């Protein structure tokens, strides 16, 4: 079928994109390379379409389908979107992506190169042809370009060659593409999605969550957009969640299961009701976790897969929850996060916890007993604060006790409680013993960035202290705001404030931090301390993990990288990924930025970005099946060459 005919079919609604397809992900390099292949008449592959009844076809975008039979693109979306965008000068109705990828494409009549518009390079060179202008005007445009070239006497000798090349460029729309059709009454959505995944073995396939969403969209076409709008609301409140995570909570509400298997049986009305309930319960969870625990942004929101379990509990209780039940549920959330309950086999442990809530004997007590039997003692020990870096599992615990208690800022004396200061971007991590001073005294990175050397201050207070040692500024703080040091769990022995006693300072402060966490846990249990007792099983000794983000500068680099990935219409990675033993939850290492289920979730290899890490962290990641990158540029090259370009298609 000629490209021009395919474009007409898209315009008329005889060809469209199925709802389960993801958006447009090609970049300018891919578009340029593709048009170069078309111009040179190289093979560019055929199309695969699903031929189905228009009345039952769920498609992307707001364009109307033609009556009767329509063809939905299964393989060829990126190519056809690029051709349509360049030839028509606008994206197709089903477009979802960055249209700058195909805007302002130019062709040079002498070199026969394609390039995107560069004013300085191209404005005075008549041999650069606006491809879209030529395509939109057709033969009339060909005549206009010939007239422009004739106005340049120095080009007269080459006019024959240039006219031939213009004609050959314009004739791209006459290129024939083979169209393979999937037809038959047996071709259900399940079958078609399976075919889609098979033919896209080199491109972006559908994960379990995508498949579940595809089936939901087959009954409720607006589902994806409704869910995206809900996720945007949480994003605006500083929580980064994805569709898969939201689907987990929707699934637990409707089916009581972590796996998506039974969600497929629910009709559109049930899904819509379930989504409303799930979103409402998630809002409740976020308000409780933020207001009661102070965990008010994504960076400290550990154990997020505990939320689908909490959502199920809230849905069961139908909002009927007293203060003690509320705090016991929050105690479970914190404990599940601090011991890495969902850092290993996520679905397995969600299912176990959901089962603990079911039946006449089920509920919070059974949920807590299951957690205690799994981990051992739920009481915090000083050694648990031996970690280092912003990715340490107990880093959110330090933030939590800062926000829950009467902690004071050292520059103003004001309390740092959640209800007074709001978002984390008003606080900064402060190294109690300055990094520069510690490095001068030959302390290693892990010692410099020890968790027990962290506290939280306002930005202004952090700037005022700068690189001064505690023995210099601690007396000033205490004189100005008596009790402010103790409020941040600083040992009161002045000899520990000297840099030669730094190791002893860390050990003493770890004791104070552990005591404070246990006090807050007892508070959440309203003195029902049986849950903090040891279990019949052995109490595990936590081994400090290695790796992780060590500075705000490094964190900013990784955040920028995540934004770049998101701009490619790919999922964000997890900052400070908690790599743990799948069975025990024991934390083995912290990866700076990771996609544990692959950038093409569940379908491509796990990936980790490890900046300034040692060979031991890289070895653990590699042994865990992660493809490792120690350079931001190398990672971007991987995304462009192996994720976005693999066979170039979805």
C-alpha cells in the first residue's frame, strides 16, 4: 500500500492506533535517519494492523473512526507518525508525544543529507529544502522550488540534478509498504496484545500492568487519561507515582490480590468505582503519613508498596477507624519500610499481607504478627543507623523523627515539625561535621556521609554554619537556643564535638537516634509494646549496606537524568534503590538510580546508574542482573541506541 494511501486512511479514520499502544517516543535523530532510508529507498519494514469492527474498536486520540471495518496499527506507529508529521505538517489525531521530533526537517539538494533547521547554517543556502513545505504543496511546491532555484544563476548547470532530487524526495509518498493484517473473530484483545508483544520483541512491549490497563481501556477508553490526571495531582504534592503503582491499589480494592489476573474480570463500572475508592484511600494514606509521620514528599516516602495493603484495609473498614487503629496501621507502614518488606518479592509479600487482613481472624494484629515473625524484633538498635548516604534505609527514619518531634532549627530555634515547615525543599541535609574538614583528616566517603552525621536544618542555617566544626558552632547554638542540640540528638559530652573523636560521636549519636525511633514507635502503639518484643525466630543482625547518593549535587544530577528519561516518554527510575535479599528483605546495597524491572518494565534487563561508586557496589549490581552505567552520557547512549531505537518500533 502506498504511503500516501496510508496517510489518507489515517485522515479518514480507516486506520488508527489501539488504546493499549504507548505514545510516540522517537527523537530527531531517528526521524532524520528514517527519512534518509526512505529517500534512498532502503527497506524500512512493513506494517502490522489489526482489522476489527469500528463499533467495538477502542483507539487512542479524539479522532473519529470510519464506519465498518478499521485497521489498528500494531507495528509501525513510530514510522507512520513520523511520516504523517513531516508530510502533513501536524501530528495525527492519535498523537501523544513531542512533535518537535519531526518539526522543521530539511533536505540538502547537493549533499542529499537530512537535517533539522539550524538558522545560522541554513538561512542563506537555497539548497536547503523544507521537506514539509514540499510535501504539503506537492507538484505545486515542486514548481515553486524550481522557480527559486532558477533565480540563482550560479545553480544553472546543476538544475537538472536538483530537479530530479526534488522529484525523488516528493515521491517518498509513493513508496509501497507491505501491510500484514491480523483478522478473524478469534482475535480477542488478549490475543492481539500477545501478537503485539511478539512482533515488538526488539522494541517497547507491554508489561503486566500495561496489559491490565489495555483490558481496562477496552471497556473504558478514558481510563488511562483519568489515571494520569490523578497521578499528576499527587505529583504536584511532591509524590512521584506511576500507573503500575496506582493499578496495584485499584487491584487490591477490587480483588484483594496483588497480581492483576482477576482484575481482567471486572467491567468498566466496577473499575470506575474501584478507582474512585482507591484514589480516596490513597489520599487518606498520604494525609496520615504526611501529617502524623512527617513523610511529606517522595524522597523520604519509603515502603510505597505498603500503600496498596493500607488501601485494602481502609476499604474494608469503610473509614471506621479510631485513633489507636490509625496509629497501629502507621506503625506497620513504617516497620514494613524500615525492614524492606517490599524490597524483594513485591507481589508475594503484598499477597501475604492482604491475606492477613482477610477473614474473621484477619486484621491489623495478624498483619503485625506476620511482619514480626518475618523479620524478628521490630525494635530499632543503634547499629541500624550505621548506614551512610541519602539512600540508607534509615534515612527516612531520621527525617521522620525530625518532623514528628520537637526538633529545633539551629539558626532560628524554630521547630521543624511537619505542620509548621511544609515541604522538604525548605530543609536541607546538614553534615554535622563538615565534609571538607573530615576529608582533610583522611576519613573515607562512607564515614564522611554516615547517617549519624546527618541532621536537617533550614537552608539559611546551613549556609551560616558552612564548614565550621561542631566544637566551634555548637556552643553558639546552645547559648542562643538552649536545648536545640539535644532536640537533634547531639551527645552532650563536649569532648565528642572534636574531630579527633568523630568515631565516638557517631556511636553515641546512634544510641540516641535508636532510642528516639523506639519512643516514637511506642507512641504509635499507645504503649501496647508486645509488637516490639522479639519473635520466636532468630533476630537478624542488619549489615550496613554499601553504595548510595552522598551529596545534594549528585542527587540533582540524577534528578535531571530522570527528567531526561521522562522526556523520552519512558518511566522514571527509582532514586536510591534499595537492593535487598528477595526472601529476607535484608538490604545489600543502595543503587543511585535504578530501573529494577527494566526501562521497558518487566520486559528488558534491569538497569542501574552508579555514580562515584566502588567496584564492590558495581559487582553486587552486576551479580543481581543489573546492567550498570557509571557515566550519565553512557546511560543516555544506551537509552537512545537500545531502548528507543531497537528496531525503531512499537
